């Protein structure tokens, strides 16, 4: 599959761009320069956005949906590295490091994205020193988050890892919520570094704190209880 129609960015899209961690320090002028000529791309589930080792000439911001990043070994083993959520950017570091994408990116659900080219991003950085500092800070925060994630996989019980993942899907300030899982449970299991049967056992355990599942539908009767079960504040897991 390939990216489909190009739509102009609307007001809600621009609000998502401004909230993205990477662009927190960008001036309106720098944002305008970066987004000049940019458009919203629609990517149906299963669309491959780029392939591992392909030249990195762009990066993406997710406006809606989920994107999985994975690597494939020479033996054909697939390892899910990350699942990118709405409002997050990905692949920006590849443009300045090896110059090639270290992973393959695929739409895990129907997505809306903005592709930002290397030239436009570079022009924005050159015109706004604060944008450079914002970019460095965002990449530093990304690295710290990834380190914490690795630590969690090593020390957190499986049920807490699943609870932390579900908590990210709960709207801010919600006390009770019902939502659909954004992609299949098999991918969630791989994302959390566990087998599907381990995920099923973890979901069963979470019934003790008011989490029930019916197919892809998840009901959380007490978000604060889920937060407490995670053993950390909501700000660190959402």
C-alpha cells in the first residue's frame, strides 16, 4: 500500500503540531517555514512509510492513528522497536545520524500524518536558534524515555507493563473510560516484550483493579486505581 490523498493542514492539525515535543521551542515563523508545502497524508493500515536502510530524507508527525517501528534481522525475525502515538514525531534523528532509516515504519492503524522534509526542517533550524535548542532537548528527552522503557521491561512485572500501556490510552483527567485497542493484541504483546499468552494473563490480573476486556474493547472503571497499580504517577506513563 502507499500514501493516499494529500489534504491541507486544518486548525486542529496545527494545534497538534504546536503541542509536539519536538516543536515546543519553534517560533511561528520557523513553523511556517518548516511546513511550507507540507500536507496531510492518509495512510491506510498496513501502509509502509519507509523501509529499514532506506535513505532518510524526511520524518513524520502522527496526527491520528498509530505507527509501528520495527527491525528485521537477516534471518527474517521481526522485532518491534516502538509504537508511535498521535502527536509524536519519529525518524527525525536518522536524518542527522547515519542518513538512513534504522527501522521500517508501518501504519498499525489507519493514519493521518505530516511528512517533513530534511531541507524544510534545516531551513527552520537555521532561521531560529531557539528551534535548535528545542530539537536537542526533545531528542534528549526521547533518549531518556527509551532508557526508562528498557528498564521497565527488565524490572516491571508483565501486568504492570500492560497497565502502563493502557494508561497511556486513557484520556487526561478521565476517571472511568471505555476505548478500543488501537491495534491487535499480538502487536501489543511484542511492543511490551512478552508473549501473547503472557499478555492474556496480565489482562486477567488487571480485573482486580477494574480493567475488563471484551475483544478489542477495554473498560477501565477506575483510572486512579490503574495508576496506583502501575506504581508510578500518570505523568510518567501517559
